[in-house]
C-alpha cells in the first residue's frame, strides 16, 4: 500500500516516550502513518492546520491547551477531521466531554497496543469507538439522556474560563496569559476572579489543585 493511500495522522502528547511508542504501533500498519507530532494542544492545532491530516490523536493533559480544548477548536476549524482522544483517564466525565467536543473515539493508553489501531480505522469509517467494558453503559446513558431531552453532563466553567484556569495553574502571569489569548491583563484578572467565586476557591494554589483534579494539568 502506498503512503498516499494511508490515513495521515497527527499525534499530540507531551511525553516523547509515549509518542514514540504510539508511533511504532501506528507506523507498523500498512494503512496508517504518523506525519506530524505535537507536544501541546496549541501546537497540535497549528500542525493540523498546516499539514494534510486525516486523523488527530490527542492526549488530554497537555501544556498550553488540553486535548479536549484542542479538539473543540479543531472541530470548528476542520469539521472533516477525525479526532481520537488517547488518555490515561478512565473517567466518565472526560468521555462525555470528548463526545461533546467532536471526538469519535476514546482510547486508554494502558490498552493502546490492543485498541488504538481498531479505533483509528473506526474513526475513518465515521464509527464511534470506546474502550471495551465502558462502551455499553456510557453510550447507553448518553443516548438515553439525549433522546429524553435531558441535560448532558454540564461543565462548571466556560471555555474561556477553562483556558485561563489552565494557564494560571501552569504559573503564567496575567500579562503572559493576556498575550497568549490576545486579551488584556485586566480581562484575565476579571476571569480569574469569576473563577474563584464560581468554584468557591480562595487563591492560585486552590485553582491549581482544581485544575489537576479536572485533568487540565498533570500533578
């Protein structure tokens, strides 16, 4: 099979060893090839927009932007791009959020050698993939809620607040955050104050702990 016939993949994970291992799995397949890599969510968006990518595989916990944040933006920018979340988190909240931001699959790193190739092929067929054992309960719950018109699991904060929370937790100053997000430092401070009030927290340390619990940064 020629390279032109292969699914062209972007792999985003902030751990080089993980990327190397996943790349070995994917490049071994005749119909899959990794053509771009990124070590944070923001770089993943740049790579997806500049390279000819069919499928993006995104880790959840990455610097600058999480995989979920990157998936949300990529779904808006490149609606034909298929997206898989590759994660260490066996977490219902993340699964629901992955579906809402446009991902077609959710694969655990612990079983990537078993499931990832199948997930890639399912995504390219426009079929959903979720790791065995969680598929029945999670998808049934999601579909039942949608069919009944009930609310899907809600996020406590807005997209912009999530961006700012992550950057605050990574240690950036208000000015640095403003430069990254192209907003004023005063706007950053206002968002941070809203976050503290909304989440019932007192300071940067508690915001950082919340960001870790939410999977926005790694401990």
